[in-house]
């Protein structure tokens, strides 16, 4: 058994730098794509709640994008953007859209009509209702979409290794090319860790920034606003 | 609560910082050295990168493990400054010519002449070895079946399972062209294998015939036999660096620095270096550095 730990230790000593580098590149790919996706997808999802017929069409389009095999999507970006991180980020961005758009949309749509009616009765404009009632109430669902997209992103970003985008995927591909299982794990395990870490950070963020009155955890103090 | 929120914001800022740092790293190199997705390319690329860093004091970004057909596209777009390639690949796969048995010097002369005109790229001096496609089998099976040359396979196409890498299955200087040239094909379609997996698969009998790269150290060690290309299908594949002309102009000493390797790497040496990485599991950069030091090409005493 100690031979295993010895082996592991020397492997990490040799490859540790490479792994950290790949991890850093992976963070870049994921966050660049997610950043752009959130900025576009949340407003689009919200706007769609106000668009009577366009909503089905847009959701349909975004849904179709998701059905494209991710490897194909990444590959198709290469002739457009050249081989490298840009192609991977573009593909990841497109892939991340659906969960966020859909959740932003349904988050608002599923709000109890009684609440919005009350708000309207109080004289709030459509925009006020959106920002002060519907959006805050949809945060949990929107965040769920963001978290889903983020985890998917980390996984799909490994395909970047095929198009020269760097990241943990490159380690995995080298491992496959050279039949070196250790390298495959060296790429896959940090990717899992990163996905879990980002998911956790997002859930903490959601909790921290949800107004106390709206939190569902037991024993939440009835502190003022 | 306030503390927790601040801490959270700090974590997010750190993540963004990491992302930005790694995102802009590519822009910070002076030259970009590329390599295809097999060991030899990484070793040669490392040699080039280390020579440049050591002698020209420039920052080098490495982009290795690229799918085989990417480097030629990337270098034309300026995403790479240089990468190692093989004359036969340039002649047939990239320039689309059909090899008709010309001697190696002619193939080299052709690509040397055409590349600047077509691509604004230059071939530097040959490194001293050739790494060719081949058809290779287990030595004992070849002896058993009396197979010495590729033509001998024709009688056994029903009994043999081939395993080829994806590029070989697609290129004109690969399986499709071979089938045309020799006039036979395998009855059972060849399996598609990653380059690094082929040698072991052949050794262990999962496949019988592979498109071994002639400088792979495993051919010898695994007791594999390269079949004679009796109908001269495969072109010569002399190895040399392909460099962007604007990089050569921008850094006038680049040419001379890389040409330090000209003629210094013979087939045996390349096989030995490949084997050290593939089977002894050493790192490409160490193996490359060791070679350069042995040749007296690194001015400093390593890093």
C-alpha cells in the first residue's frame, strides 16, 4: 500500500505544476463562458415572460442548441474562431444558455398569480413588479439553472483539449493518447473538484444574498428587512 | 453575516482573478511553439522552446497535443510561430501531391520552395531523421505467415485485423491511398485507435497490423516488424521545423538557433527519446533538456 502513496507522491511532484496550470486554464474557460451566458440568458429569460409568442420560439431555439452533441459544437467553432480557447468558450457559452434562460423564464412564470395581482392592485408598474417582486422570488430557481449550467460547463470544457484550448481536458486527452490512466485521473478528478467547488460557492452566494424573510431554513430569525 | 458576505465576494474575486490570469497568458509570450498529439512532437517542440528561451532570452508559449491537422491551420492564422513537421506530410497531405517515388531530397526541395509562396512559412534544415508511416505487425506472426513486405498482406486480408489511428484512416498518404496503390484492402474494416494505444494493442494481439510511426521506440521493444513498402507508396518523411516568415524576420537569430539541431538527431536517438517518455514514463521536457545538454547546446546549466 505504501508503494501506492509513494507513487502518488512522486506523480504529484512531477505533474503537480502541470495539473495546477490546467486547472487554472479550466477556471478561465468555465468562468468566461458562464459570465457571458448569465449576462445574456437571465435578461432574455425575463424578457420572454413578457413576450406572448416569441417565448416559445426562443426557448425552442435554445433547446435545439442543447441537443447538438457537445463535441460537435466545439468542433464547429474551430473554423469560425480558430483552434484555441475562444472556440471552446463559444461552445460552452451556447451550451450554458438553456438551463439559465429556461429557469429565468419559468421562475417568473410559476409565481402564484395572487401575488402579482396583489402587486398590481397596489399600483406597481409591470417593470416594478418584475424587479421588486418576480425577480427576488425567482432567485432560487434561476440560481438552480446557473448551478446546473456551471457544472455542465466544467464537464464540457474538457472537450477543449481536443481543439487546443488547454484546461484539464488536455491532460485527459494525453492520458487517452498515451494509454496513461494516471493522467486521465489527473484531469478528471480536479474537474470534479472544480465542479463541486463552484456549485458550492454558488449555493452559498445564493444563501447569503437571499433576504432573511425569504429563507426557508429552520429557525431563520424574524430579523427586520 | 456581513463577514460571510465579504468573504464570499473575496472568493469570487479570486476566481475571477485566476480566470483572467490564465486567460491572458497566451498573449504574454513572444513566440508560440506547437506540436501534434504524439510524444515525438512534444519532445521536438520542447527542444525548440528551450533553445529559444535559453539562447534568445524570449518567452515561449507552448501549445502541444494538438490534433494532427490543426498546427498547419493554426500557424497560418498566427496562432503558432513554429512547429515540427515531416516533408512527406507537407508534400502529400498538405500540398495535395501524389508521391511517385521521388528521392527524399527532391521532396524536401519541393516543400522548401512552395511553402513560402503558398503560406509565408519556411522549412528549416532537416533534423537528421525520418519518421514515416509504416505497416507493422508482430514479428512472430509475420514470420509465421511468411509476410515480409506490404504486398504479402494481400493473401491474408481475410485473416488479419488492422488498427489505425484516425488521421491515417483519413489521409491520402494513409490507408485510402494505400488501398488504391496496392490494390487490396482488409476484409474486416480497420479499427480506429488512438496513436498511443496502437503499439500495445498490436503487441497484445488485439490487432495485427498497425500504422506504426517508424521512430517509435516500442517497435523494437515490443518485437514488432515494419513491413517493407515494396511498391514505394509512403513518401519520405524527413523531420524539420516549419516556421512563420514573419517570426524569422522579427527575430533574426531564430533561424540560426533552431538550425543548431540540424542533422543532430538520428533515428536511433529519436527512438530512444520517444521510448524514454512512452515506456519509461519520463517527462518530455526533461528528456529534451538532457539531449540538449548532452549536445552542448544549452549555454546555461539548465534551469
